C-alpha cells in the first residue's frame, strides 16, 4: 500500500485527494493546505490528517509519495522539499514557473532517485490515448496540420500566470506526445482583456520540422467551454473532443497513395471508446510507476519541453516576431 499525501487541496488538489481515497493500492494519509476551512473540509471528507503546513506533514508522516497542486510560483520550493526527503512526486502542470526552476526540480529527483511525474492530464484522455495508437499504426499517413481550440470563461482563481502557461501547455505537450516532433519556429499574438497582469487570449502558429504546422486558439474569454483538437494527414482527419471524450475519423476518399493527388469528402467514422476520468488514469499510472519502479509516462523533461515551447510563444508575442527554436 502506497502512503500518499496531497499538498494543496484547492480546485484541483481536492480531486487528487478524492481519487487517491478510492485507489485500492494507495492510502490517502494526509493533506496540507494553508486555508483552514478548505483543509478541514477535504480532510474530513476523505478521512485524512490535516496540516496547514506541508513541511510539518512531510516531517511527521511516513509518506511514500505526494501530489503537489499549489500555485505555479510555489512548484519549485514545494517539489524540492518533497523530493529531497525521498518522496515520489506527482507535480501538477506546468512543471515550474521558469525553465531554470524546472531543471532544478528534475535534477533533485535524479539525485534522490525518486519518481517525478508531471500532471499533464490530457495525456490520459481515452480519446488521446487511442489516437496515439492509431497514429503509430499509420492510420492518418503523413501529418501536415494540427488545429487546437481550448477556450472557456475567465477563471478568477488563476492569478499568477496567463493563458499560455496555464492552458496552452496542455496542447503543446499533446502535440509533442502525438507526433514526437519539436517546433522549429513560433509566432504568436496575444490579448489582455480581463486578466489583471497576464494575457488571457493567444493565437499561435508553430512550425515543426518545416513539414507540419500547428495552430493554437486558446483563451479565457469565451462564454462556453470548448476543448478540441483536429489533426490532418494525407488519409484524412481525426477530431478529438476532450470534454465528451469523442474521437472521430473523417476519410479522404481520394487517397490512393502517399503521393497525395487530391482531397475529397469520404465517410465519417465515430470510434466508440470506454470513458474514463483522465485524473484517475493519471494517478493510476503514477502509482504503477512506483510499484513497478518504471519511468512515469510524463517525465520532468517532457514537462520542461512544454514549458520551453510556451516561453517561446510568450517571447514571440512580446517581440511581435517569429522566434526560431534552437
């Protein structure tokens, strides 16, 4: 039985506590949060020991691992405290506020020989997992374009980062995961309408190896929540709806070979998949990596890559120029 603590039980952290409480191979031992009312509510609901100080929790409780769901600005401090004490860590995305801090977290995990997994939850959406399998089987042929739409209402609780770091990192990680490609050029425009200190809308164009383009439309300014990805190849198009966990394939009826002479409308196939909560799948994967002493499916290095690409988008928007990625 893996003994677990959760640090930060706000909007996301309380869901970590909920999932751990239902895991057969884990025991939710303790939770920590500086907000006393929320702390007591979550601790009572899931029968865990409450601590207002995460340091006190780490000192007093014999934990094997922790989930960390605190503001991004605190990721480095909290993660290193846990890793240095030999705790395996599931760290919510983004990995850190800066690339330097991310590298410090990664190095600390290696020095202490413990697992570090980054909580890029969209990796564990059943539609994305199955899409990855289909792409590896060559079902789409050569991929030339990805369109992303991740929009929704303004979340007042997000104050320390803007929409690029908070939301776009999801899609940057997914593109890396699905295609095994890294961007070579980035261009972006941003808007700041409601957020007091950061951008709340970004439109970004990324070029991958001069062979594939990705367009990101991400904002906090929509009255409805949409989470969609469309990936185009010579054989057709896959469409993912993250919220409904739906995966559809739109066939290019004209496809004859990779020479790709034409595109025409063909059949649409809805691929039926069993639904599963992505956070539950993510936490199960984290626990499995501990039990089997295996590499977590989302490494610190992969979390760093998503952060680096997000920072290139921020730089492009700031300078209003194309940023070449070395």
